[in-house]
């Protein structure tokens, strides 16, 4: 019996080894990458080797090249780093890499609906509608600027209550940015103490919290197991259901009010589109897609802009010379209290500061993954159809081949020798190609209007005894700064 058991173990080990060799042979055309072990693939390198943060893919690219593979169990992921490689994916061969990933967790979260995680005719119709409707609602025009201005002034009032004492600005910033999305989507803003509003912002935070963490990776590798185990992935799924439920309640309110006959917000325009297309068999416009669109607008439009604004305050407090120079330019050019987004063209240094904040502290871990639409041959590698690909936008914004001092906060990256603002093709903070960020124009407007109003009202200073705020990002789908406190000193008392 003992000999039989030993023989069985030897046979099992041999079969596993042969299976492993077969896998390695099948993967020979993929780009190189960390050693892929049975069951876990290459994630041992992430969690037990160099650690998982914004620098991880960059360090792996230094070892394996601008195009490398990372296996999540049996799932291949190909990561592109640096401007040239990412440009090839997003711009030069955009159609080959245009689909969103269809993994177990992301499919459950997105359900093939909405804008961010859908593909095919559904994505094309929903995205086109989103672009057209945001323009109708005034993105890039005075009407939306007024809503952003209102929220920025509300944030100024919240900061003023701190009377120059150290405080954490994070929650107030997130609430203000979320209310901009509320105004565009629902047609009104929420009081900050409103329970529905609190659920909304908490739902967004929970959904993003799980992303790219260990439990997310385990779910993608072993969905049949993770569906039955507790963890952050279950919180994310519950948060998604809660957001969709809140969206459906707002949709029902709009239907009962019949306000879509004279549309005033995103829901109204969508309900009107459903009515127009009710006899079109190719239409994807329905309540489920509308609810998912609303979910996507909050997930994509709240945390990224809020994260950039949190970084802005931290960086300006750490670099008072840059803050003072931007403030001096703003006060010298914007003579009256009122201003518009178009005034940014008159503020080259401030414009450079805004771009440099978003370059040096990209608000996402690396961007949103995609998958190949067909077999792709690139630089001698074969990337099969349906392979997950990650264009690492973070690596583009820190590419030492294109930025003079990539790891420094340096507005000169966007200025010529005469102090004029220069647009940089390497600035891909909003992506590029067919999947470029839907809300890019809205985010740019928000960032400018909020920051100008805050700088005109306050000088941001380090708390007493603090020499410097931590500039290392926290790891996750979004990469906000570690919690910090700052002093928002009213300008009248700081001069």
C-alpha cells in the first residue's frame, strides 16, 4: 500500500509538471514576464516580491521590457509601458485594442451595460449619447460652469469654517465633486447631510476600494470559489447594487414628473431618447442601461477629479513658491471676481501647474484595462484575441525619455523658455483614441474653477511642526494621497 501511495504521488507530480511544461510551450509567443507558477501565475511577484503600488508595473517594465506579460493564474495580462508602446495601443492601433475587459468580476459589476465596461453596439450607442448629452447640458459652456462655480463656492465656505486651523479636506472635496455630477445627472444638488447623498458617495468609495486588490485578483482567477466567500469583493458588489437602486429611484421620479418633455438633466434626455427610439429594434436605450450610465458617471466622474484636487492642495502646500506664483498670476489677470474656463488661456503658469499636478500625480493606478479585438502581432509577439491589455498611462506620465524631471513636481514641463504654455503629446492623463475619457472636458473645467476659487480665498500652509506632507500615493484603482491635514489660511489674514 505504501509503495502504491508513493507511486501515485510521483505520477501526480509528473502529470502536473508535464501540464506546466505544456502551458509554458503554449505561452511562448507572449511577451516575457515574471515566472508563472501553477495556480497562482505571476502574482507571487506582486504580493510577495516587489509589492503592489504605482511603481510596480514600471519596475517590471525595467526588467522585462516595455511590453511584458503577467499571468493571473491561467489568465494572461499584457502590460504596455512608456509613451511609445502606449501610443501604439491607444492611437496607432486603437481598433485592435478597443474593447473593455470581460472578466468574471468586471462582467458582474458592469453587466455588459452602460458606458465604461460595455462593448459593441451597446457601448457605441451609450457613449455617443453621453458625449452629445453632456454638450447639450452645457459642458464647455456657461451653464455647467455656473453649477461648478456654485459647488466651488460651497467648498470655499466649508474650508472657511476651519478658520485657518489644520483640517482634513478630503471628504469636503469628494462631496463637492459628487454634487456636480448630481446636478448634471439628476438636475439638483443634495444637502451634504442628506442620507441618500451619503449612501451615494459611500457606494462609489466601496466600489473602487476592491479594485486591483488581492480579493479582486482572486475573484478573477477563482470566481466559482470567491462567489461564496466573504471579502471586499462582496462589499463592491453590494455597493454597485445600491448605486443602481438609487439611480432607478431617480429614474422613476423623473418618469412620474414627466419632465423629459422639456429635458433639463441627463435622465430627462435619456428618457426622451427611449421614447424616440421605442420602435427601433437596434436601440439599446432602456432603464437598465440608463441606471448603469448613471452608475458609471459617478464612478468615473467623482473620485478621479476629487483625487486630483486633493493632490493639488497637498502639492501646493508642500511647494509654497509655486502656489504663490500661480496666485500672483491669477490675481494679475483676473481683475474681477467672476471668471470663466476660457480665461485659462490667459494664465500660462497656472495652466502649467494644473497639468503638472495631473501628470505627476495621475489619479489612477494605471488606467482602465482593455482587451484585444483580434489576434495582434506586435514587436515579434503574438497577443491572442480576447487577451487583457493594460496601457500603463502612469508610466507615460513619468517616462524619463520624455520628461526632464519625471518624478519631480515641476510646472516647467509645460512651459517654453518664454513662459508660454505648451501642450505636450505625452500628456495622456485622459487617455486617447476611441476610449478617451468621456468626461475630459468636464473634469478640466472642474479642476480649473475649483482650484482658482480656492487659491483666491486661501493660502494653503503646512500645519505647525509639519515639515512636509507625504507625497506617496495610496495603492488602489484610484491613487489619492495618504490622509493629511492642511491649513487653509484666508488671504486677508495671510498677507
